[in-house]
């Protein structure tokens, strides 16, 4: 993994409604590497690699991230074309002891600010996928943080020959979004295909989460989607930080998933309801979770609480929160 490139991407200031510096970086990367690039009227940017290698009946894997962050104080940096100072250190907390950590400071100061790993870590992971694969699409959306406004206008022609989409937009390196704001991202057959690969990569926690862009893609199109953690923590705060090893874990599991799934079409059977799904997937032979009713109720309570807190921080409406809680309880047959 190219750590210096990760730091470069994280240094780019971006806010909802002004993602130009990140978008220009992605476009420059694509042009430099001979990758087809397209920007739509909304400002979303799309990359296509390997069109000359595709044959009839084959479908692109597509990686997804959003370009905006919530850190409104970075608007001045954008206007002045400045970059965040990225600080590399060894973490001394119990949770991430002795791990390489990245934080950000306002340029020329000692003032910590949000590094914007949500979701510039995702942008970086997607670009790393283009380093690995000869056939790949990538979609980078604007204004996710203020209601998925970019992905709501996702270009339909771009996604016509996409077989599945993997977004990287969640904390840690052990997070798998199964249901997003009440929308199921994949069916049981797809879950059966990916669970061993995810488990081998250290991803075991299937969760019900508030919105991100694959919520919109899963509603607009018929292919299976997925959202994975990519190593950021304390998102939406000035204390946000990134664990380098966990970003690399996201890169590795992304590569493994695309190698596993290939260039096939994975149609999402949206009529199938996932029954008795738990928050933390029970991977065969690797994990042994207690299935007692009390523990399930505790897990449900904790997950709802965490998700609602994040939805409020993301600006979710009262109706969106109500819908999420209702869908969550129905999916768990409460």
C-alpha cells in the first residue's frame, strides 16, 4: 500500500458542496494512468478502466466513495488552495496501541482538525483498487454527508454494465453494512459468496447503518452492493484519526473480494427478506457468538443507539430516523 499517497489524499480539503480539490485529484490520477474519466452535471466523477478488455456478458466491478467531508472550517483552505498538515505518530492508547496513526492540523498551526478520513480513506482505497485491476469502474460522489445528494443523481448509463458495487465508508476495519437506512444492500446468496473472504480479511461484524451512497445505488439498480470499514475513527470531530494498518486491511479485503467475484453480474433478489439476521455474522468455524435472547436484545439496543447518534450527526431527519428504527426492528422480527 502506498502510505505517502494516502497522506496526500487525506491532506486535500473538501466539504459538502465544494469537493473540487478532491475531484481534480481523482481526475488527474485517471488521466495520468490512462483511465477514462467522466464528470456529471452534479459534480460526481466516474472512472472506467479496461473497456477494451470487456466482452459480451461480462460486468464491471465498481468501487465507491464520497468526496465530501463535514469539516466546514476547511472552506477557507479550499478557497486559498491550501492543504492540511498530516501528522504521523505511534498511537499510545489501549485501543490502537503501537499502531501508526494519522491526524491533521490546520496548515502552519498546531491546531488539530478533522482529517476527513470519512471518506477520503475510501477515496484512497478505491484508487488503490485501480492500481491492482485492469477491469474496474469507480464512482466518487459529492454531498453524501448532507443526504446522499450526489448518488441520488447517479448516472444511469455508467451503471448499466456494473455487476456489483463495493463502497468503503465506515469506521474501523471490521464493519460490513448489510442494511442501510432500511435498504438491504445484498441478498443471502451474495452474502454466502463473500462471507468467507470477508472473514479471512478480519471483517466479521454485519451491521444495520444509517445512510451512505450504496443506499441509493441499491434502490436505483439491480446489482448487489456492499459497504466496508476503511480505518477512520471519531469521524465528524476535530479529533478524527486514521489507523494506517486498518486502511491497508480495507485495501487487501477489497482486492480479495474483487478477485473472488470477478467480472460477473450479481443480481440483487430484492424480494428475499433476510430472516433472523444478527448484527455480528456467525462465520463457520471462526467465531462462536452467544445466541441467547438477552445478548441479542443488548446487541440490538446498542446498534440502534449508535446508528441514531450517527444519523443525527449526519443531519438525518426525524422521519429518516423513525424509518431506520422501524425497518431494523421488522428485519429482526422484534
